[in-house]
């Protein structure tokens, strides 16, 4: 065993950093693959016909409102099929978010951001946390990430709707 005075951590740190890079790049590749096929099932029957009718309606309904919940109910088998075909929805799993992978959760989170952005609204994190029984720790991680996205976008002059829920006054 080397004496602590003789040890130089440089090679160990560089080797560790390379392994971390490999895992992170592999993870990024999984996410890019998901991005390429996200919601592909919406373009095919039985989902396409259902989304042709309900997508315009959903765009104007507030998440969690009685009208929104009614629309989801009316979407019936088309929506059930969508959930079965897309693992970024907690409804895909018998035990909801607890059945998801980190890749699933990131895709779900990005889906929420895209939906909010398209509506010019903030992510309704409180509604999603209640609806999907999200643990407080994960809800905090989501909030921290929304705040980070908003900060980065503002810093870079990106003209987007703020995604993070409004700060309490």
C-alpha cells in the first residue's frame, strides 16, 4: 500500500470522471431516443381520432377543473390506450410514479413543461403532486428544476413563459 504522501489522486479522479461521463452520455442517449418517439401513438388509431376531437378542448381547460376531469373521462378508450402505450404517464403503471424509471420521470416532467409552455401557463405542480401522489421530496426536486429552467431561460434571454409556480407573496 502506498504511503499517503506518495499518493496522487489525479488518475483515479480522471478514471472516475470518465466512467461518470459514460453513464451520463448513455442516459442522455436514452432521453434522446425517448424524445424521438414521444407521443408517437397519438398519430395512430384509436388515439388520433380521439385527440383530433379533444386536444383543442384540453388546450383551454385548466388542469384539475371539473371540465378538465370530465374531458379526460370522455376520452375513454383512446386515452386508456395512450396510457398503456406511453410509460411517461403514471397511469401506465399499476403503482403510478413508483413504477417509473428516472427516464420515465424526466420525460413526464418535460411533457408537463411543454404542455404548460404551449398554453402560456406555469406548470401546475400542486395539481400534479396531488393527482399522482408525488412524494414531497420529488415535488421539491421538480420545483427546484422549474426554478432552474426559468433562471437559465431568463439569463439567456429565451422568450418563454415562466414555468415555476408563482412565488408566494
